């Protein structure tokens, strides 16, 4: 998350873009920037189960990051800004994700969304879809959130490979059966691997931008700046601010 934020700030300096795929060292719960921590996550349950928690700089609801691919799109380029607002840029990125699933033979599609009243609750991210999130057979398979201003955007999201429904429910004040009925995972809908989907995501994004992605190496100054941002994400003031 600190790397995502650092690249978001970097995109304010000049027109550039980044596409990241990553995973988590241990099961971790993230929750939206405006959520009240006591309603978003069950802190005692999370710590007792050797998990961690963190407040994102993006919106949205509670996510369990465990056996998954986390993607991030960070950009200040015209492809996301010229004639595109938050809604349209969100839809563009979602369509890239749909095309990636189609590449591995999985029939994902953009969700029409659910009742707007659900977005005002503290139900976890994967308990309901919002418009233009990805679904398969009526179940959510990708949960995303975006931060955007007039210079750059950061959209990141979770693509579960498998899910410990009991752990997710316990850490997010939810019910495992509700989550099983509302979401799915790659392993539940396909025999394709994590690596297969990663390759498809990269290929789909390259088709979208119409040029190959180039590897970006962080240098010493980059890593020093990221270390400072990491201090915020591990601080009580940040995580308990609401």
C-alpha cells in the first residue's frame, strides 16, 4: 500500500503510469479511508488469528487479502483523464480486467451493481457488487477502490485465488454463508493458475495502452520515501483516525 501511494504522488510530477501485481506476506484486512475502524474490522479477532489490518487511502469496504492477486493502476496519463471522470476511468480499468479473465476462458462481466443502500452499510467489500465491478455467475470476483484528484488516480483491487470464508467473516463482522453466496474465487470457477491470470492481466493491460509494459526499478531515494509512508500505515493515528 505504501508503494501504491508513493507512485500515486510520483504521478503528480509528470505524466506517467504504473501497473502493479503483488501479494501479501500474511493474511491482512484492509478497509476504506472513511470507514470507522470498530465497524469495519474486528480488531481482537484479527490479532488473535495472527492477521494484520490497515486503512487504505482509497474508499470502499473491508477486504481480506490472503490467497489473492492484488492489482494496482496508478496514472496521470491522458488515457484515464481526457474525457474521463472517476466513473468512466473505473469502467475502463474494469473492462481490462474482464478481458484478462476472458483470455483464460473465464466468462467474467461487468456487474450492474446492487442496491445503493448497501454502499452506506459496513458490509464487507465482497458481500455485494457495485456498478462495473466484475462478476462470474452472479458472484463478485474482483473488489476495487479508487482515489482520484485532478492530476492522478490510484485504483487497486483484490482478485481472490481462494478464500477462507470463516476468517473473512470473523474479521469483517460478517457471516461466512453470506460471503459464500455473494462472491467467488479463481479456484472455484477455473483450473487456471495464479500465474496464468497474472500473464493474462499483463497482456490485457498492454493491449489497452497499445504498448509493452516496461519494468520499473525503485532506487534508494524511492525506497527511503516508501519507508516514511510505511510508518503512516503502521501508526495508530492513521488506522484509528475514524
